[in-house]
C-alpha cells in the first residue's frame, strides 16, 4: 500500500504515474457532462479560443482520488467567470 501511495503522491518533480490517467478521465467526464459550454470559449469563430488549464495537487491519495479531483474541478470551474466577463468587454 505504501509503495502504491508513493507512486500517486510525488512532490516536487515529475507527475505521478497515475496523473495522465486521472487527467484523461477528468477531461472526458467534464466534456461529456456539458459543464463547460465549448462555444463560450470561442473568441473568434474557428480561429481563436480560450484554453482552460486546471492543476490539482493531491497531498494524500488514500482512496477516492478521481472523485476528489472531480469535485475540485467542478468547484473551480463553477466559480470561474473570466470567460463571460471577457465577452462583455468585446
């Protein structure tokens, strides 16, 4: 169990081995849920769009890693209003 946790939690340096898998699952889940309207990220149709990055740091990976990361992502994006604010300026 301790070796498994060491593979998930690494600071600082390279991401843990599980990071790309969890990142892909998060991306797929967020995009398929419709939580983010991709049309709202467009600045110029077909030419330029906002890109959203989300860094999640896990300090204790003792279970429910994906669930915790997803809840963190939902909380972060639900409080993000920079895209709509920028469109109001244009």
